[in-house]
């Protein structure tokens, strides 16, 4: 069988085959390994530093502190702010662990150290702000006033209400259609070969839609929802009008540049995300549950409605909440659809003029007057607060409602 | 038969159940509704293609522009009164410049971070970092645009005098930072899909962790990694708000990152902010650019999907 | 003790003071020398290991002789795979695994933290239960190890790959298709490829974790023949749950149960004259 030519004994110290074979330096290989770890740690630290600097500069501008770019004070503020933020996070995590988990010595020490650092950081930050700030732009009136020609009086109120309306429309349309499509693709898989090809085509199509830039959806929304292909007259001379544009109920064809059109456009943007997330939630339900229901004589829809859907609701809800959080942050499609500058009042009805939070921030940031940058920063703080809230709610929903399924 | 063993009244034989007809009707209605939902996504794609094609055709139907001029022209100034030019290349060049800078930052860094997360990092660290990456991926892009405008650009100007208020480098860096979490997340998924037995085989022969990652895991996950990269490039190409804030509105053919450039998405924003309801040629040029953008991202997504499906390694 | 149940007869029935002789299985077993006269390759003393809080191995004392085949047998969960994986420190990859005691390879203490794990895994090769070739060509699979550890000319590498494949009794079958993907081979061929891959870095010891459990009988026979040839060059340790395989293929057998090393002796002894009652019960199929 094996015709082994003279293979030297395995324990010969000499090279295994020929004189010109050398062993590679093991320490060198180890150094490369450690070098890679060093590179990773460096790049991770750099990323964290950049992220913290980003947050610090937004907070700084929102609080009205305007340093020149590379002054030492800038670095000082960023460090103080980062210290405050990090110690706050550590304090929260360790604090929760202490309250709900086991009380260990190390946790107590962590909490104590974090609290001290937090106080120090807060003191430093507040003193810098007190000393250098010209005006704090993040105030309560910021949330209740509309835009004004004086940056200090500018507020976000119409944008906030506009965002709520648009996202409500978006959620009301996107979630049913998206979940319905997901159920169709996951639970009603055809056995016919031709239909199966159609199904994979639809799936591929959804993957493509996920990659389409949101501004292209904006142009689609412009044509399809605002102008409605010109089939119902123009925006200024609508074919159909019910109610008056000042009242709470007003409907027109074409939709024109209103909340409804924007909501529907956003629905297009958010569709693929909801479909994919719902598909994953449905896939996570173990097959044994479905088999059990079918074996008892349930039809496919009965199985879905009574067994699969209830089991996957937490996952679907989490996915939808995250998708909505993305939707609130989308400015490009809304820009194409609404294309109006500053709005003084929140929208009166579904067809009314409106603006959304990210768009308002964009407008402020594009202003020539640099003081508006501070106002934009304050708006970003509000937007990020909303993002965090949505994510926290999503995590909470996932934790609380996900049950053990098998 | 009278009574079943449990003492319950017996059911009529199968097929004579009166409500089965109703049940079947309801089932059909429900399935019909679901199919409509499914067709909606097809309808969306069809509508996009139809709308873009129709308006682009109107664009090319105008006297001031020809298809040849569009595809080969190197000047783009649609608002210049009598001297309108409609060559698409300056816009594509702007998009490409920004995308190259962004991907130069995001792809290597994302790959390294993904390798570290999946091969080196402690499981609890990975469990913490993954959700954080998801949150970072959801940050609205205006935030990064604002960052580019108010932080990156001044820093670049301090570094070197040549950077203008609007420049491609600043926008490119911001787009890179924005896509970094997505690249890391998708690449890490691809790496984790490689089965543990391959890693064990490599360690068993005496490889270091770095050698295992680079010579076994990454090659095995390559199709997924390439698909992830293509998806990230598609995101960068389609990015709007960052470039609208930081890149500028000068459409020119340049590879100098210090210059102000206008990518395709930036042009669409510029057109839309003005008054375009009078259906002039500028309005139609918007659709032509949108069509080009759509074709580019469509190709990227399709190629990525094909690569992932065709070259997916059978590990066993 | 259970009450006397006439359905079963126990060893107590015979009333003999010593255990009765078990009928030897109809398998030809090798004649081996006395353990004390052999050179020892691997020795364990007071070896204990834990998975977090679970005490997996208790006070193992074992000497594995050089250039012989030693088999670890025992029911599921007895710790034989765990013990095997400690010899080449593969358990380092599992979080929470730790050990105490002495584990020496030719006098080198393997448990010393400073001992280079990378070199250890070159000296102690491993073949896994399910064949796990890399999704690369056959040549690249075998050449993977040498390329990591050694610098050599391309022709030398080709020679080394050929010799490794010959040692694994695979050369004749694949010599025309070295560039083809390794995944195109059958299960038995893939396992022999894994053996060739392990052998290519010139190890001193070969560890095999149930190498034939995923193979059909014909491939199993081929691999067992291979093992008995390879023992001339390498010290081989197999883990198997198939007692007949242990009887066929090994020189020495260690029987483990619930983390203890119950009995360790020449294979012939274990299967014909076991000294411990538990061993006998396992071998005769009373449990396991």
C-alpha cells in the first residue's frame, strides 16, 4: 500500500526533507499575531475617540460654546464631556447590576468610581459651558417654537409634529403591507416549480429594493403621489377636493406636497426593512409548532393566524420599531416631496404643508449664518434622543415579550 | 357509529362539513390579500423603472440634449442660461471620488474590526458590540453631514490650506464613517457563518490565530464578504444628505479631494430645492440623473446577490 | 445491592471469590510487551480538569507508550474526548476549561503557560470525528501545515505532499487531481486526507477522536489498516466508542467512566481478563 521512501524518524532535529528547508521563526509568527491584536485595539480606540468627539462637538454647539477648531479648550471640553458620558453609562450598567443582580465588591467599587468620575466630569463640563457659552440653544422653548429669523428664538415644534404625522402615515401603511408580504414569502411557499421561481424572483426584487437610494424613492414619490402622473390635474388645480385646506379634514386628488404623499413615499423606503425583519422573525418560530397545528387539521392561514404570528409578534414589533426609527431620520425623500423651506405651523391636515425633524436640521445647517449651526446642533440632540428612545423601546419589547418557544 | 371513545358526539364524515366551504372561501380571500401585498413590491420596482424611463425619454426628447452628449459629455451646467451642457461624467466623477474615499476608510477598517470581533474578541464583548453597531447604523445621515460641515472641514482646513469650505474629502470621510458599522456588521455575519470545524482543523495543525483567520476563515467567507462590500458601496453611492451639506455644488471633473464636487445625489437635491414645477429641461435632467443612479445601485445589488449565491462555499 | 431477581443472573451467583473469566471476543488482538518495558511518550500524573464548575476528569495517572496505539474507551460523557483534547491543548479554545496536574510529552511539561501552543500542536497532530478538509484543493490542504511552519522550495513541498499522501494511503487515488477541491472526495477519502494533513508537519504523536464514526465499514477498515501501519512512526492515541475497533486496532486500552480512569492495560488483557468489575460490565455490554 504505502511506499514510503526513507522518512526520517519524527524526532530527528534535522529538517524533515532536505538541507535547504528551514523552520520559520515561531516568535515572528507570534509577533504578527500580537501585532494584529494591537492594530485592532488601536483602530477600535480610534473609532471610539472619533465617536466621542462627534458627540462632544454636537453637545458643545448645542450649548452655545463655539471654540475654534484646534484650540486646547476644544480638546478639554471634549474630554470632560466624554468622561461624563462614559461614567454615566458605566454607572447605569453597574447600578442596574447592583440593584437587580448580585452585590459584589467589584461592582460597588465600580459604582463608586463611576459616580466620582461622573461628578468630576459634570463639574468640568458645566464650568466650561458657564464660562464660554454665549447662549444655550437647547431650551424648552426650542421644542415649542417654530423657526424664526433670529437663531436664538428658532424652535423645532412644527418639525416634531410633522415628523409624528408622517411617521404615523408611514407606519399605518408600511407595517400591514410589509408583514403581509413577509407572511406570503415565508408561510405560503409554493410547491409548484413555476410559482417557486416567481417567489424567488419576488425575494430577489425585495433585496434590490433595499439597495435603492432613498432619494430615488423620493423622485418616485414625487411623480406617483404628489403629481400622481398628472392623471388628476395639477397640484395647483386639483381634480378633486373635499373639505377645505384650513380644516382638520381635507382630501384632494392629486395629493400634492402634503403629509400623505410624504408618508407614502417613506413607506416605500421602509418596506424592504420591515419585510426582511418580519421574515427573520417568522423564520425563528420553530417548525415543530407549525407541524403540530397542521397535524390537528388547521389550514395554513389558521396556523399562521393562531400559532406562528402570535409567536413572532415580538420580533416583528422590534423590527418595525427599528424601521420607524430609521424612517424618522430620513430627510432625502421628504426633501424631494416637500421641497419647501421653513414652515411656521405644524400641518393642519393630511394634505397640508409640513416639515420633518431631519429636514429642519438640514435647512439650519445649510444656512449661511453660522449661528444657525448651533440651532442645528440642538436639533440633532433632539433627534438622537428620539433614536435612543426608539432603540430602548425596541430592546425592552424584545426582552419582555420574547417567550421560550420550544 | 354513535359515540367516540371519549363520549363526545361523533362528527359527520369528512366532506359534508357545512362550514368547510366558508372556511375555504375565507382562506382564499386571505391568501388573495397576501398575494396583493407581495405583488406590491413588484409593482414598486415596475413603477420606478417606468417612471424613470418615461421621464428620461422626455429628457432626451428635448432639443438641447442628446443621448451621446449625456453619455460622453464632460461638462454639466444645466442652469447656465444659453450654455447648457448635459454631460453626465462630472456628476459620476463626483460620486466616484467621494465613494472611493469613503470605501478606502470603511472597507479595510470594517474588515479588520469584523475579524477581531469574530475570531479574537471575548463572547461578552461581542454581545455588547453587536447591538451598539446596530444603533450606530441607524443614526440619521444628517448628523454625519453636520459633522462633516462643522468639524471635519475646519480640521482639514487647519491641516492644509488648500481645502475649501466644500470639499470632497470631508464628505468622503463622513460617508466612510457612516458606512463603517454596516460593513463591520455584515462582514462579521459572513465570518461567523464559517463552521467551527474548519477553525479547529487549522488550530490542530499548529496555526496561530492570525494565520487561521487570514488563511482559512476569510477565504472561506469570501463570497459573503464581497457581497457585504458591494452593499456598502451601494449605500455610499446613494448617500444624499452628507454630500448635500459638505461636498458642494460645483460639478467638475477632478480627482483632487480638496475640490468642491457635486455627486449625482447632490445635483438632485440642488434641483429639488429650487423651483422645478414648471417642467423645464432642468426638471427632466433630475430624472435622468436619478435613472443613472438607480442603474448603478441596481447593478451593484444584483452582482452582490449573484456572487453570494453562486460562490457560496459548500463547507461540507 | 439489588434483590435477587431470577430473571437475571449476576456475578454473585457464581459464588466465586474472583471474577470469572470472560469469553474472549472472536477478534484477533495484538500481542504486546509489558508496559513497564516500553519507552513512554506521554505521561499524566494527578491530572484533573474542570469545565467551569464541573469536575470532568479526576486524578488521571496514565503512561502512553511510544510508537504504539493506545485506545480510550468508555460510555458517552466519561471524559475520553476531553482527555484527548488536553494533550494538544485544544481545550484552551473552550472558555472555562482548566486543568491541574502533570502532563508531559517526552519530558516537556505541556501545561506550562509559557510552553508554545503553536509548536505543541505541530508536534501533536489531531484528526477529528467528522472529516473537516478546508475548502481548498487537495494539494493546498496537505501543504497548509508545512507552509505555516517551514520555508521550503516548491519542489520540496511537492515531495512532502506526496509522501504525506502516501503515508495516508491516498496518493494513488488522488495523484492525478491534486488541484481539485478536497470537498469532492468521499467521506473515507476526506478522512485520510485529514490524516495526511496532520502527518505533513512531522508530528511525534497522532491523536484521533473517533476517526471512523462518520465512515462506512469499507472506509473504516481502510483507516484502521492505516492506523496500524502508522504506529511504526508515530505514537497514536485513539478515542473510540466502538469496542470492537479498540480490540482490533489498539495495543493498549484505557477504560474510563465518569471522569475516572478505571483500568489501563494491554488490550488483550482488558478484553479477556479485565481486573475491574466496571470494565467487565462495560465490555460485556451490561451498560454503555
